[in-house]
């Protein structure tokens, strides 16, 4: 018999258009298998499902070939032919009723690209930050690169939906992930509309969330993992700035107020219970829900 104070952990929770059966939320976490051992990685997530988790995530999934975090082995979603392997993983996650989540990562200043030899792209032209101090330099994204990057995130989100995932997590934590690289003054030294003030440094995150919401938000929950503090004081992203960032996007992650599960109303997370304001997180009015099958019409090329 468990202590009643833990009962809430076993209650359902609305996340975007989905309802998690409980609050046991397995955050994204690598296991070393990645694209190299897809069957083993899928089986491992299946065991989490058997164990009763409400939400199960992949590890970081490299979403475009222009950014990879070699020598580490992660998942990849570079093109349509990566979908079946990930479908196997989402199927395994769902066997016992968990929601399936995928974390989309663009490694930017953390991606040395040893495998593809592509020139890494990052908010500013700085040395790549790897664990092995490799002498690789990133090129700063220009406006046209940023438009491309936004489109690549949309393509990856559509492919994630075809691969059967209910939730997308945009990676911007632990020093990894382009969202943190834009948000942090340590890696964003731009002087255009994507640099300087917090509002400017947040612009890329807001744009990508809005793009993805327009593309798949009717069927897929959108989340973002952000570091709470870079612990380098004024040189980086402080806890005060994180709080401001969250406040600026107070109706994140969903503009919904509550969801109804069979026989009950399921609360949405606290932030989304605030009065819904029109923002990047809300789908633009006038967009009709898209036919999920339209995503499978994505170009088979790497886009
Ligand atoms: C080997 C390893 C791989 C990880 N991979 C990821 C990842 O791909 N994405 C992510 O958001 N966090 C990743 N993390 C961070 C974990 O999700 C988690 O936050 C961390 O292990 C701390 O656990 P805690 O949050 O329960 O304190 C990783 C951590 C470790 C140790």
C-alpha cells in the first residue's frame, strides 16, 4: 500500500494533444546504441514501456546530416529511410500504453562532423566545443542558413510523426542543442535580430516552435529541454534569464486548458492553464488540421 502523497504520480496528465497515463516521464537519455544498434535500442525502450512509464523518450536524435556529434553514436533522422528504424522504437514504447517521444537535436557548436566532414553551422563562428578538444571551427549561420535550419526542423518533425512519435522534444540543454547555443551569450555573439537581447536570442526557438506547431501541432506535442543555468554567471545563460524566457512564453507548451480522458477531465501542465495568449506556441488561426498522411509525401531526398 503506497503513501497517498504519491497518488498524483499515477494520475494522467495532458501534454498537448495527448494524455500521459501517469507522470513517470523518462527524459531523453542516450544508451550508446543509436543508429548502429536500432533493434537493441528499441528493445531497451520497450522494457521501459513494460515497466509502466507514462512517457518514454529516445535519446538525442540528429535531425540533419549537417550536424552530427561524432564520435558519439546517437539516433539519426536525416531522411525518409531512417523512419522504419525509429518506427520500430516508437512501436516498442507504446506496447504498454506509454506515449512515445523523440528528441530532435541539431548539435551546432557541439557537432564536429567527423563523419560527414560538413562545415559545422552555429549561431557564431567559434571553435567547436567537444569533449576531445578537436580543432574544428563552426561557420556562423547567415539568414538563409537560418531559414534552411527552420525548414529542416519542420521536415524532421513531419518525419517524427510518420515514425509514430506523440511528443517532440527540442534539445537546448546541457550545452548541447542549437536552442541553447542561440539563447546563451557564451555561444551567441550575433549583432543581428538573433543576438543581443534575450528577446532576440529567443527568436530562433520561437520561430521553430511556431513552424513545427503549424506543421504537426494538431497531432504532436511540442516540448523543449532547456538548461536551468549555465553556471558561468554573466558569461552565459543565468537562471534569472531562464525564468524570464519561460515567462515570455508563459502559455508554453500548449494553448489548451484541459483535456478530457474517458470519464474525467485531465489537467494540463500549470503553465498552460494561464490565460491563453496569442504567441509563437499557438497555432496560427485559419490553419486546418493536416492530414497525417501528407507528411509521408516528404521528399525522399535529404532536405
Ligand atoms: C550518458 C548520458 C546520456 C545522456 N543523453 C541525453 C540526451 O540524449 N538528451 C538529453 O536531453 N539528456 C541526456 N542526458 C541527461 C539525462 O537525461 C539526465 O538529465 C541526467 O542523467 C541527470 O539525471 P536526472 O535528470 O534524473 O538528475 C544524458 C545523460 C547521460 C549520463
